[in-house]
């Protein structure tokens, strides 16, 4: 049983960003909020981190092909939406590209390779002529199913990596809290000891002061005529 994408069954929201096709047949279309959110999160980090930049570019290519599709339009747009969902997971899982864990880095690189393969396969299917579509109908359907299955696997990999990262962060936070509480406990014990010592010193000083005052009074009394 494959993990369903959260966007399945959800209609795209109102237009927020428009993309321009790199081909001579330029096509403009609305981008779902999920892509806008991912691009905003990855905008600054993508330029400084080549694998992430390649993933963003790959998703744009797939989406452009889906929008220009002449056949299998529904499948092509579903595939594009799945790549966008994966990009959104990456955006959530990579807040700082400078500290990306190796498993996540390897997943991003595999996803980039997958996007290249998907774009080539989709272009051959979605932009083909009517005769070619009829001749290769069964093969095309098999290719599209295989693409969706591989995207399911990639989505599951990224989601697992994101969950693992969140669990690690929670564990680290819990350890820091426990260490802080232990340090506060030690400081509290030390402070209590210092307060006890201070109290003892005050008591002793008070006793000495009383003795001195008493002797002074006796000296004054004895010295009187």
C-alpha cells in the first residue's frame, strides 16, 4: 500500500504566481499555493545549495510539460502535483541548507535524477501526436503508472526523513531541557548552602557583637567613680 499524497483530491487554490514556459509555445498558468510556499521557503537557499536548486528547476520543467500536454493531461498534471508536494516536504525539512543531514542530501540528489527521467518520459508521451499516442497507448500507460509509483516512493523517503529530523530535534530539545533543569538544581543546592553559611555567619557575628557590647558596658560601669 502506497502512501497517498496530501494534495490528491484537493483543487488548486487561486492563482498566486505565474510561470513562463521555456519553449517557443509559451504557456502561463496559475501555480498552487503549495508551490508558492515551497518556492518562498527555498528561494534564498536554492542558489547557495546546487542540489536544492536542481530540484526546484526539475519541478518547474515537469510542471511546464504538464501544462503543455496534448495527451494524458490528467496524468501529467497529477504527476506535476506530486513533484510539487515533494518539493513542499523538502522545504519543510530543510530550514537551513548548510546543515542538511547526509540522508536528506542523498534523497534530494536521487529526486533530481528522477525528475530528469520523468521530464524526458513525460515529454515523449504528453507532447506526442495522435498517431503515436494510439500506437503506444499501453506502453505510455505503463510508463505513467511507473512514474507515479516512483514518486510515491520518493515522497515516502522525504517524509520519513522529515519525521526523523523532527524526532531528533525533539530529542535534542528534551536533552537540553533536562540538562538545564539539572544545572538549575545544582545551582539551587549551592545557593541554599551559601545561604545557610551566610545565616551562620550572621548568627556568629551577632553573638560576637552582643558580647563586645556587653563587655563595653561592663568596662564603662567599672570605670565610673
